[in-house]
C-alpha cells in the first residue's frame, strides 16, 4: 500500500499555482525534500513575524512625530498669551 501525496504538497519554483514543480515525480513518490511540509498557519505566522518589527518601528516613529507636534503646539499657544 503506497502513500499517495497530493500535487498541492509538491514544491514549486515560484510559490504560486502557476509555478513550475521542482521535481513532481520525486514529490509524488514520497521524497520529502520536494514536498511542502509546513501547514498554512505556520507559513502565514512566519510571514507576519517579519513585518511585526517594521510595524512597531513605524508606530514608534509616528508617536514621536505626534509628541513633538503637540509640544510645538503648546509652545505656540503659550507664545500667543
């Protein structure tokens, strides 16, 4: 009894539905080197992890700009009075 591997588990050169298979025959016969062994949740989590630090740095930058703008507005207000 042979374990069948679906085509969707085979690695492609470009990670899209149109990408060419790296080695379709080896993948379908069960060679793990040519198969995608990670689940969707893990792949999505790993891709989000790379952008979390960028989003945090961007948020801190916007926070600093807003803080300086508020201090500047307070100085202007005190100058008017």
